[in-house]
C-alpha cells in the first residue's frame, strides 16, 4: 500500500494525470499536508476552469466515459477506438490512455485535430473492428479533440516542453492561425478559400485554415481577432461537424453501433522549467452520443459520479506519491 513520501530527491513522475490522481496522499498522510495538496491542486484547477468551466481531469474523464459506454455495450474486447487528435507529441498521454481502454486505436489525426484521413482512412479503421461472435455486429468509438495549453499561472497557450528552454505554445497550428481571423475581418487575408484547394508543401495547415476560416462569420469576429480559447472552440465545432459528415458517408448502422466522444484536451504545466510542478491533463467535454441499433442516445459524461482519488491512483498503477509544491494560500473548507 503506497505511503505519503517526503521530498523526492530523484526523478519526479513524468506521466501526466488529472488533478484527482495527485489528490491522493496515502492512507497515513498528515492532515495539514493533505490540506496543502488539495489547496495546491485547487489553484491549478482554477487556472484551467477560468477558461473552460466544465473541464475535468483526463483520467477522471476517461473513467466516466468507459462507464457510460459500457452501459450501451461498448467494451474493451468488442470495440475499436478511432482517434483524431493533433499531431503534437503532448497529445499522446490521451492517446495512450485511450489505447489502455480499447487497445491500439486507428489514427485519423491532422494538425489542430482536424480529421485528415477522410472517408478512406475512416473506412479503413472501421473495417478493423472486432465483430460480435454471435451477431457479427461491429462497434466503433470515435474520439476527436483539438488541444490547448494553459500554464499553472493561467496563461492561455503557454506550456513548458521537456528539455526545451523557455516557453512553448499549444496548439502551435492554431496559434499560427490566430492573426488570420483579424486579417479576414479586415479583408487583408491573402489565401485562396476555394473548397478543396491546399498547399502541397503544407497540406494539413492549409486545410486546417480553410476549414476554420470559412466556418466563421466575418462580421462576428471582434476587431482584435479571436483569442486562442475561441479559436480552439471553433476547431472543436468544425471537427464535430466534419466527423458527423464523415460518419454519414462511411458507417452502416444496420451492421454496427458507434459512439462519438468530443471535447478539448487541455495541458497544464509549470509556468517555467526551473521549478517542478506536476503536468496535469484536462478534458473539457463538448459532446458524447451513442448510436445503437440505429437510435441516437445523447449523454452527459459529467452526470456520472467521479472516481475517488484513491481509485484513480491505483487504476493508473501509481506507486510513489509525489510531494507537491505549496499552494499560494490556504483554502478554508476543503
């Protein structure tokens, strides 16, 4: 049984988790230290929920998602997962966690989370699904999410990357797009918006920009352009719309059931790389639905009770409990 640790002299745990994983301090932790842990994590959570109020930890989200999907017959052994996340390596904790549930998943990924595989790629993934040994039915679980970083001080887009000096950003492709919305509003944007065109030397980014720019009303763009959080929300809306269209072209509901899980993946790291802080992963859910026997069922993943911190710690194979930094202030009533 894990016990609370003193200051850790060697490597800190590097695998990102949600805050509830780190809330577990062991069965014999001093109450004052436990209060400090919870206070610190509350500060980290509030830095994220200020921008995305419904965000919860990634492992918490996936626990609830697995419980919800099982109610409709989707299990580890009878379903295939298909994922469309950004190509950025920092999205892989989510990818790996999905693989832990459903086995290796089919990649539909593109820059910014835009689905670049099209009907051919999606159709290929569907054809890899397990089949029910009695009915022959196939089951697909489709995850699609853009991503964004919010550091421990609440700076949107800011992230520290391992081994890299200074601040980085996420999503880099969406950050690169940001000035284009102001230019589009002012009529100074120089890019062809014809459907289907793309730059052969930069195909995914040109497709991403075209999909997002043409999805927004020029008159609704603020004079200063769109903040990164709104660009990310726009990417989520476009991804959901594209996914529904692709499903309509590829999925045969007479022989399959399928689930769609969408949201925004949020990375929270330290504000600088001189002080260790746990890397936290969040998901802001935007939609979840199942089509079973041709009938759609919309679901609210937040309606599922969350697992306890102890449960999350043990499900994730936690062994050592990291000492967390001190909170900036004490939070009464925790």
